[in-house]
């Protein structure tokens, strides 16, 4: 446990300059510093850049498929490959977060993403028949770095944030602004095929700029954020064995997260293609896709805040899950022409409930599996979610109607399958329960610290 000594000749550092944290001579204190929130912003920037890279092909499907001279299925594989590498390298991050500092992992994600984005720009100058290949190479390289920023939330908040702020900070780190803005800005940037090159360059510039703030920030705070932040975690292999043999609640949580988060991400990627056959423009489709993530961000902030305040993770999951399932059923009946406002409303509801659950799953899994390192539990959760997302995307695309259907290439059958999978896959939520072990350590440690501080001040 860290001891902070202060004297008359000391001056506060930028990390500890927070009015909420009061220090006394020989007093042990915990809390969230201002620098922690700056750290969150820097991670959000790289997360946004990685999401923009991921969403590039599907956010403006008509112009992009025409420029690459491929059909929608081939175009979707540019996004699917990101899901494949998210799954594979999520298994690497559970080791990397323990072996290297948070800063090194963050910078690796940012630098790898910007390299991949600039390689994609080479598709502008190669012969037309090679564009898709170059795009795929760049997409693969950029996708390697994605998991190192997508999976970092649980580890980051355990190091930087006190229990009260973990839910909110986890939401801010996990849910990507890039997924919200890409469906809005991509159709504007790449409205026609001749505008695709400038779009690729713009995303590469954004990816480059997003890395700069992280170069200036430390890997961890000088002030410990909570008692559990200083507690030793299990070794990687010991932690994996503990999860496999003695933590069934974690695996139930992982399955529920994989089904619900995987489907939410799949729908976010494919919603534009799902409503386009009914006569909606790319701009309208973009608004629907963006509303999913924006509403999800609001829902995540709400659920994260209350989970941090009350510790009622399971209660919130059990309230939100049936409401989320209902929105998928609503999609079946709202995929019709001339009903843009209704579809947009359902997208808002779906995003609010489906995305709000994801940070709760991540935090709850870290709590019930403690003292297994957060890097292991969160990385496995992301790996399962990415794998299920890939499966769902392939299945949804496979049940797309033929060009001879009415309307051509519609996804009515796909949305029925989506609703059935979510409803059946969410049923185990009924049996979800578990103790918040990490929070119990924090409460006990804080009580002991308060008693010590009282003696010191006396």
C-alpha cells in the first residue's frame, strides 16, 4: 500500500492536484486524480481512430464497393477480418497487459492502427484491380492493434479509478465514439467514388493525430486509486486455471456478453445495409447506425454511473436484458419503406439497452473473478464477443435475400434470426449472480485506512 508523505516544503504534482484528495502527514489516501480523466480522453481518441478504420468499408457501402469493384459480401469481409484479428489478439492482450506497461500497450495500438491506415492509402495509387488487396492488407495490419485499445478498459480503470468511478470510466473507455460518428461523416466524405481516396487519407491523418496525447502521459498514477489497486494479482496461468476450474459465474457472464455484445456490434455494422433495400438513402442509413452507438453511449454512462454508485451490476443487467431483446423483435416489424422515423426510434432504443449492458458485463466479470488479473477476464470477454460478432455477421449476411427478391437484397429473414438468437441466448440471465469480491476488498481497505488516518490526525 502506498504511503504519501507531505511536508511544508512539498508542492502538489499535476497527478495529485485534485480537490477531492486531501493529504496529511504520513496519511494513506486513495482517489481518482484529474490526470486519470485526461488518460481516459487519450484512450478514447485512439479507440475512436481504430473504430473509424474498422467502420470505413461499411459506413459508405455504395461508394466504397463501387470504388473497390466488389460486392457487399466482399466489402463486409474488410470488417470481418477486423473481428477475426480482434478475437485472436485479444488472447495476446491478456499476456501483454501483464508483461508491459499500460502506456506501451496504448501506444502499440495507436501506432499499429496508423500504419495500417496509411498502407490502405496506397490503394489510391495502385491499379484498380489491386485496390481490394491493398485495402485488405492495410485492414489486417491496423486490426492487429485494435484489441490492445478495445480490451484495456478494465485494466485501466483498476489502476486509475476508485470504485465509485469505475463504472463510468469503463463505459467511456469501452464504447467508441468512432462507431457513432463514422456512419454520419463517412457518407458525407465518400458520397461518390471519386471521394473515397480523400476519405482514406483523412482517416489516416486522424489515426496519426490520435497517438500524440498518449506520448505525454504516464503509465500509472503516483497516488493509488483504491486498496485493490495495490493488491497482487494471480499469475497468468494460475489465473486462467482459476477461471476454468472454480469460477462458473465468469463463464456464464462471458457467454451472455458474447451473445448480446456480439449481436449489438453486428447490427451496428450491418444496419445500413439492412434498411437500404427499402429505399432509404445512405445519409438516412448513417443516422440509424450512428443513433445505435450514440444512444448506447448515453445508456452506458447511465448504467455505469449507477453501477459505480450502488454496486447493483446484476440488477441492472436483469432489467436491461429483456428490454434489449424486445427491441430486436421490434426490428422485424419495422423493416418497411417510408418509416424512417420509426426505424430511427427503434435504433435508439436498441442502442441504449444493448450497449448499456456491455460495460456492466466487463465490470461484473472482473469483480467475480478477483484476484484474477483484470487483463485476463476482460480480454477473454472481448475475445468471445469478437468471435460471436464474426459468426453473427457471416450468418446475417448469408440470409440476405437474393437480387430477385422484393425488395432486392433485403434482410428480413436475417432480422428474424437475430431476434431469435438474442432472445434464446439471453435466457441464462435468469441465473446470473455472484459476489463483488474486488469491491469488498476496496471497502475493507478504505475502512482500515480511515481508522488509521483518524489516529494519525489525533
